[in-house]
C-alpha cells in the first residue's frame, strides 16, 4: 500500500471509500478493519471540521463538502501515487501487496506460480482468494482475477494462463453394460446423468458443439452434485454419466475405469485467463507479477 505509512493515508482512505461507497469493501482493499477505517475517516472529518460522508445503516455517500474535497484531492493523490510507483520501479525488487481472486480450481493452478513469485521477490505479498462466484474485481478491491476466458469482462486486459480446456462425458464400464453409449447429445435424454449445481444455485446445462454450432442440453438425472471430486466418485461407482474436465478424468480413462463418449462433440476451447483493468500507470508490483506469469508460460511451452 503506497500511502499506508505516509501522512497521505487518510486522504487515500477518503478516495477509496468514495470509490466503493462502502466501508467494508474499502477496508478490504486497504487491508484494515472497517472500524479502523471508519475511525480514520472520522478523525480527518474532525480535523477539517466538516462531514465528508453521509452515512446511514445501509449506504455511504459523499456530502457536498466531500465532493468538493475529493475533486481537489483525487487528482493530486493520483499524481503522487504515480510518482511513488515510478520510484518503486527503480528498486532492485518491487514491493507491495497484490490481491488476486480466482475460482477454486484456478487458484490451485496458479498457486505454484505465486509461490515461485514470492520466492523471487521477497518484498512482495500476495493475497489469493478463491471462490466460486464471479465478481467485479475492481468493486471488490482486487488487482487481478483468474477465470475462464469466456467469463472475463470485455473491458479487462486478459493474459492467457495454461492450456486450452475440454470437457469429457464419461461413464463406468459397468454403466455401459446396461446402457448403450450415446452417439449424439440428443441421446442423453435416455440416460441417467449426474447433474452439476453451479455456485449460483442453477443447474449447469451440458455444452456441446454440433456441426459448428454451440448447444446446451438440460440433461436428466437422479443425482445432482456441486464439485468434480464427488462427480468423479459417482461416475466411477456407475451412478451415471458425468460431464467433467478431461484433466480430472484422464487417468481413470487411461486405466480403463471410465469410458469417454461424445468426444467429437466436446472440442477444446480457451482456458484460464489472468485479467486486470487497464491502467494508465500500472503499479510496479502488478507489472512485475504479470511479466513473471508470462515468463512462466513461455517456459512451459519451450
């Protein structure tokens, strides 16, 4: 945090609260408790003799004095922050905190890269948060996100991370002894499928490509699960067909414990992307991390 140990921290806190209109989100970005942030703002308001924010139990908004104050302070802080980052870039190693939000599977994929980054740059810190829901990383106070390319907002800068991904429809050999293998996605209507519950609570529709056109199928099934480990266990037990990442089922397929079907209808598609908002002046630590990820990617491909 560029302003944390400077006399400008209270001013930066005002800008952050005004950006989020929420003390809890602002406190998360500033890596402090909401009560400590509220106290810092109140101390500044007392010193200035004016109320900068109108507070209710449900909302926070700038007062008229706060809007006027922010119009002068905001641009000045931006310039000061840029100057401090320019100086930080001249250090032998960058310093500061990076906050990264990722899905659980994506977090597991990038964790080794994060550990290698921290070993290379001992003055950097990383806060890696994994969760199923897609979030607005700017509103939630994160520097970066890691999600499938198809859900990355179009106004973000995206950096591919890892190989392409494909899904596989699989079943146990015992299941296929009693049920003929489906030859097209339409045949799934006659099968017992293990359905997937999304973090939003909705049921996932299995996605296929038929003659160049993408389709989504509401599959029937008696069992609904919400993670790959359980789905793999159920498929191995012969409970039905599962739609699951090919990376998860590659070994059971190779060992003959699962059989893949409908492979012609599940081509690979772009995988994970590291993404961040476009910056006029990118922080040195963020730029270093992105460059480090790109270097790791090149090493894997060479």
